[in-house]
């Protein structure tokens, strides 16, 4: 009797299994667009942090997600065309980490969700109505703030007290707006607003800020020639796709001209720059995956509050300090999150 029951049970299971399998829907493959402002090699670390965040949430490329990559290669003029390309691919969500990239995506689509892993002042930039309620199809994590740019000046002067004339390198085709820096409403881009804060912070510590602008990578050497002519004693580099893509070149020129520099990203310091103070961008890219996850599960970007940075890093390159003949004060080293020897 027992063997007959076992036979009947096996027969029922065998008969039913094809229908059970057929009833299970296939796993959906979500399509993610990724717009990188630099080259694949220059953006590799941040991209891997984003992928790590996705893996931690159960996503794997080739299984339940696919990622379409577009890279601007440090050329902001490429953003509009790349943004349109990604929207035409009918992706479910697009990820980027650059103000100009977000602006291009915003012009390209008002429906596809956009997640930024790091931008400056998304409300003033017109990407969101407020941090708590973005209100559109864009959300994510903020990056640099006015307070961070103030710290650049203070930390550079504390690390190298002999620095009084500070060159500030920015990328802009329109410096007229910078000359109106007393009027905060005149600033239409992140770096102009950072310059306003740097101007005030420099005066507070009796330093003289000197603005030097380039329109593209071909002008970097010329800018350094000009700032040396202006007797600059220190350097602050403002964030931009152009400067980021050329960080090795910029750090090398700073070393050649013996300029202690403060940079907007630790990768400049790893390339030979003296110091950086910035949010932990790798952590932010990992966090950006949580926004993607929520959106793929039905959340609307309009309802997802924009997050502000919680982790900041002070990184110092002691090898560079020694090459410049500098003794970094213990007060700086004690606060450093990372010291490169």
C-alpha cells in the first residue's frame, strides 16, 4: 500500500510540475542608463562602488539588470547628445554624477527617473523644488556644499600658513557672471557659487583669491603660466568634468610649479596633489544604488528626499608635502582620514 501511495504522489507531482513552472513569470531585466562625465578608466572606482551597491541589493548584470554606459570623456559638450541617446534606449532609470550631465538629462526627458550620485546645490541648479520633496523626475545625493569650499581655504591656510595669494582654477566660458559675485542670484552654475564662498572665506583669513578660468583642457598649461605670473602661492581646483578628467596633469603642473594645492576629490591627491577635503564619493555612489532600487520597486523620484553627504574625507599626500619642502602641522594630520606616504 505504501509503495502504491508513493507511486501516486510521484505521478501527481510529475504531472503538476510543468504547470507550476509555467505559472511562474520570468524574471524582469531592468535597464539602467549610466552617464559618466569622464572616461571609463577615470570613472572606474566610482562605477564599481555603484555596482557594489546594486549587488548588495540583489542586482546582477546579465541576470536581472543591464546597464547601458555612455562616457563624456571629460568633454561637457558631449552631454546633450549622450543624454538623448540614453533616453532613446527606453531605460528604466538613469544614473549620473555631474551638474552639467544632470542638466542635459533634464532637457532630454521629464519622465525617465534620474538619480544623481553627487551634484552641487540641486535646488539652486533647478533640478529639484526642495531637498525634502524634489517634485520632478530627479533625485539623489548632493555633493559639495558652501561649507566644504570654505573649509578648502581654511585647511590650505592652516596647512601652509605662508600661502596668501590663492589661485582658484575653474572651468567656464562666461566669467562675466563671476564678476558679479556680490549678487548671489547672478550665479547660474555650481562653481560660481563656490567661488563666492571662497572669496569671503579667503578675506576672512587674510588671503587673496585669484580667479583663473579655462574653457577646456587645451588651456590648462596656459592657466598655470598665468597664475605663476600672478605670483600665486597656493591652488584650489574647483570640480568639473574637464578638471577631473585631467587631474593627473593638473597635479603634475602644481608639483612642477611648487604650488601646494587643495582639491575637490581624493583622486587628485592619489595623483600627486597635496590635499583634498570632500564627501566620500565612493560611499555616495554605493548609496545611489538604493535610490535606483526604490525607483525600480515603484517609488517616484518626486517623493524621494535628496540626501546630503554624511561622510567627509580629509586626505593628505605626505610624499608631495616633502617634495614641496612643507611640514604639515600635526593639527592637520590628526584630522586626516587618510595619509598617503
